[in-house]
């Protein structure tokens, strides 16, 4: 499973994603249900940190955030 696939699964899967975009070193995602987020899976996929605010979850990845966001968009 690729890093993008792992992160997508950690965010609750395709059906849970409303919007996802890269923001410098982070993936910013709007979700239907933030309770579906699996932080341990996100960390095992390379997340350095995870920040939540309601239905918005930011996954800190570092400089590869743009590449991972593009790969996730291809999966959606």
C-alpha cells in the first residue's frame, strides 16, 4: 500500500473526504466524519503530527505534502 493509500485510509477512506489540499508541509482535509480518522495509521504512514478542528484535519508530512496530495487526488 502506498503512502497516499495509507493516508487516505487513515482519513476514513474516499467516501469520508470532502476536500483535500496541500498547504506547504501539511495535508489539509475537510471530512464528513472526523471520528473515522485513525491517527495511528496516519503516523505509521509518515505523519509527523495531526491537528484537528471540527471536521478539518491537518496531517503534517513535511516537504512531500504536495506530492502526496496529488497522489490522493488521483485515488479519489
